[in-house]
C-alpha cells in the first residue's frame, strides 16, 4: 500500500478518475506496473530471524545504505 499511496496516486491525472469508476483501470494494476518498471529488490540470506530483524532495523534507520528509505523508514 505504501507504493500506491506514496508513488502511484500522487501521479494520477484527473482524467484517470472516471476510468477507475468504470473498472478500466485498477490501483493494484497501476501499482504492480510501477513496481515492475521503477523499483528493484535486494535480499540477503541470513542464519536467523534475529539477524534478519537486526539487518532490517539498520536498513530502515539508514545505516546500511547511507540514507533512510522512502518507504518504511524507522
């Protein structure tokens, strides 16, 4: 939902609104397209859930990549 709220909805045009009402376009579809075209994923394999939570906390606080993420910061 964060991607839709923060990145997709703000870029909608007034002319898109009636197309939602008719079902011609759907927010889920636009969000999936946005993710596919504009975002990338990274992952790392860790030994334990504790290690995963620690790494997540560092990433969300900006330590891992040198900046806080746009989505899901601490």
